[in-house]
């Protein structure tokens, strides 16, 4: 799924000596909201089943709890936004900053090699 609305708030691009990092906190916040909506709505029954602590008293050598969580995880990953929409100015600012920091890291890598 793609988050079709622009990210509310700034996104920051920073550099460390070796890496360029993108702080996408607004995207993460939107994704957490989306997860909570899914867990309280469409995936509520799967969430309850995966988090149920009710013991059956039987054990067949498998870990059904782990399988339920894996299934729930797959469903959430499938439905939660994996891309971010940026306004034109956001995209230009982020792109320019990433290019600036990336060029510096690439040049350091060339010199080191």
C-alpha cells in the first residue's frame, strides 16, 4: 500500500561519516496509526487470536502462537504503507540533500579505495 497523502511534517536527511540517513518519523507515525486502525478493525479477530493466552493443554510439537503472529505480521506488512508521498518542495529538498550527502560519501569511498 502507498501512503497517498503527503507526509505531515518535515523529513530530515543527515549524514554520518559513512552513511546518509533519512529520518522518516512522520511516515512511521502514519504507519503506526494505520497498524492500530487495522488491529482495531479489519484484523481485530486475527489480532485477538494471535494474542490469546488461552492454553489448550495439548502440544503437538509446533508453536501455534508463533504461526499466528507470523500470519498477522504478514497481513500487516501487506496492508501498511511502504512508500511515502512527498510534495514537490519536499521531494526537491530531500533529493538535493541526499545527493549532496551521497556525493560526499562516494568521494570518500573513492579516495579510500
